[in-house]
């Protein structure tokens, strides 16, 4: 019945009066739908956990705004395994499984991509945070889960207040991998650049900035989004990062930050359900549609 089904979560199925956040999501998916329809594809949209949707009725399912998956990861993981026997995913499942866990940063580092200095801590580790930070010379630290989104359980701390996080860390490390990273001070002043890459080619970018006094650029915490024109070197880096993926994704978002020595670092590579800001550059939806046509073919 359908060529492509866009995947969201049930909070974002319909427009809501006065809800700018929800309505931006609807606008973005409308732009993608229209671009795909212009290519002659039959498109629909539903929440990924829709119990009434027949997944054999769509040739492909495309992750878009499944922004509750990291709070329901076990359920989401089982759903992917089951649904992958009934339809095909964009981006494909092997790529999703690789990208869903931030250990992918270690893989990219081995391929020459610069990331913030990072320690990966595995479930069951008996080391305390104080044990971990005494072996490095960093002034401030970021703690975050390996599987996460929207800055879930992301903390900024230093040696003076590490004891306040010990109980949280102990609870988290029992069941999930964690990352300990050196905090990059420039994020508070210069922000984080998100570069959108469709079919391996850069289309547009935005600058995400945290509110005064915070380090998190997500709008959930008061962050703001600004127009941004990256230089040639930044674009080349974003495209290079995407080309190092195990499979070239149909769409990607490359988040870059500046180190304290003004070196560009990969903060995150988003291949599952990135916000892509088509509303700021609608032509990128057409580029995505062309990339998806090549993927399908």
C-alpha cells in the first residue's frame, strides 16, 4: 500500500494549537512527505509503536522523530528486530544499531576522526567517579549514557562536586555503559554546529547555543537555534565523517564543537532520528528525497 512510512512518536501525530514544538515537527515531516510524493512515492506517517499498523504494508519505514526510544530502549530494540522481518528501514538496521550506542565514537576515532577525550565505562564497573577522574588532568567533566538522547542523564561536574554524582553514577553503571568526557569550554561561547548531510552531501547547517549559564544546547533546556554558514573545511569534515560510516546513510546530522585549542571535534553523529531543520532550508528535503530514491533503487 505504501512506499515509505515516516516514523514518529505518538505525541507528535497531529498539530496542536499553540504548541510550536509539536507543530515544527509536523511541518518538517510535511516537507519530507511532499518531497517524496513528488518522486512518485506513496507516503504515510505513524508512531513507531502503533499496534494497529501492518508493517508488511509498507516497503520502507523511515526514522524521523521517534524521540521516546531512548526512554523505552528495550521495547524499541525488540520492535526493530521484529519489524525488520516485515519491512526495510531507512537508515538501514545495521547502521542504526551501530549509531544507537555512542561507542561508535571510538570506532570513528580509530578512523582518524577527532572526538573529545573520552573514557568508556562498561556496565558493572566497580570504579567510582572519583577513581576515574583521578587518572586524568581534565578540569571539568561530562558524564553521559552511551545510549541516550535529549541530554538524558548528562551531567557537568568537577572534582569539587563529584561526590554529589556518585550515587547516580552507581545506579546507572549497573545497567548501562557510560561516557566520561573532557568538558570543552568553548561550547558555552561558540555553541555547537549541526551540519545536515543528505546522501553524503552537505545541504545546510544551524548553530545551536545553550542558554546563559548552561552547557546543554538542546531546546529542552532553553537552547536556541541560529542560522549558520559553515566554511569549506567544516563542510569537508562533515562529509568525511559521514563517509567513514559502515554504510553511507541516506541522511545524517554531524554535530561539531570547538576544542579549547580551536580544533573541530565530533560531538555526535546522528543517524537515527535527528532533527534536520528542513523548515530553515526546505530545498534539503528534495535532496533527501533524491538520496532515498537512490537508496531504494
